[in-house]
C-alpha cells in the first residue's frame, strides 16, 4: 500500500508508518539516495523481518537511519561509542545527507542491524519525508530505523515508490516521497579504526571527505585490521535480470554494426551518439553529468528489464572522481 508522504494528509500517513514500525513491522520510506526497507533498529526481531523479506544474509549489516538535531544526537549516543574527532567533523559537514559512517557500536544495542559486528553503520538522511518519519518514530521511542535498499537482495535498488511496490507487492506500507534526488546509495566511510577509510563511493567524493575531516583517507590495504562488513560492498550487487556489460563507445558501436538488422534483445546506455539498424535495440542517452547519470541509473536498469532485454551494454563512465560512485555500481552490476 502506497501512502503519499507529501500530500496535505502526509502527517497522517507518517504517523501510521511510525506506528507500524513501533509495533515491529516493516515500512518502505524515501531517502535522497534510494528507498529503504525500514524496521526498528533496536528490535532484533523486527530487523529479522528485513533480512527475511529481502532474502539477505543476516550477517550482511544494515545502515541505521537517525533523525537530525537533538534526537539525532541522542540516537548517536544510543547506538555508537564516542566518535573520533574526524568523524565528528564529517557529521557536522554532511549530515543530514548521503553519508554513512561505520562506527564502534555500543554493546547491547543494534546487534542484528550490525550483522553481529562490533561496528554499526549510521546515517542521517536529508529527505524531508524520511526526517518526518524519523522524528515521529523517535517520539514513539524508536531512536533509529534500520533501512537497507527496498529490493530483493543483490538486485537493482529502487528510486521510486512504484519500484518498491513492484518488488514487494501491496501488503508492504510504502511512504511515497517522489523520485530520489541522488539515485545511488550513500558514501560509506569507516571511522572505527582510528582513520577514515572509504568503503563505498557515492555522491560525496574522496576530496570532499578529506577536506571536511582534515585528514587523508587511509589506504585500506595497509591497515592492520580487515574492513568491517558494510552494505553494498559485495563484488556482485545492484544487478538487473539482463546481463550488464561495460564497454567503451567504440566497442558498443562496433557490436551494433556487426549484428546489424539482426540485433535483438539488447539495450544500450551511452553518452556517445549511437546508431543501430535494428528496431529491436533500445538506445538511451546517458547524461554527460555524473550526478544526473547517478539519479537515472537504477531507473534505467529497471526500465530495460521491464522491456525484456537480455543484454545491457553500457558505456564505461569516465575514470574521474565525480563518476566513482556510478562506476562502482555499474562494475558490481556487471559482475553478477
């Protein structure tokens, strides 16, 4: 069931969603990155419902979303041990926003959401519907919402309420906040090992992180301890039903030329002008801007799947900092 989180009756919808979460149920909600499948992060039983619904391994940790302001500060102290100074700076600069911090977890809280680890991922989303829901939940005694992307495990993340409904049907309560503005999941920075370590790229770049916290990102390969497990870092992830292949523009055009009018069941997403002699090839233009491409990425993959294509040929994004998040998602999608 989809409830409009932006209508004049939004307060009623948000209050209903908060009550469902307080009772241990699941609610899908919008963030600026993607839609999340939420549960009370302090209830291991409620969190187990997320793993079951997604078909996600229970040792693959979730990100806990917290409110802004005083309630968010209280939630931080509830879930996390005192943050190092560089992590505090990141909070000050980027929260609310598309940044997740992996921090040392307070014992006895959020164990299921953390996948059983001593660390936990926390973020404060900027989407107004998400913030309204987090505020309403905090008033009911729910300090944080565990919320991985609202899709089956390993599949394409949802960026609209309709995407979520297509995954889980009408029984799940979905708060509709419109299309997600960022379109790919949050940047994840590990803050649990004494230095900032980038675990997953996103809309916030390496340079922005280093400027905000006043430190260089540590080389994860030279640290004495292994990376904590974190959301969205498996080699194969974000995968549509069709096989994704990353190619340069010349290779894409050569492939279409060789297949000629016989080409079928192929979709193309490219920045370069591309032509095909077959009417059975879907061609979509990738924006030249990295942020616009990120916003469209998952919706485009879902559109191609809906058209029943078997192969998706995508022009490899530029090897520049602003494209790192898009490249990461596409590389993982092509590895599936």
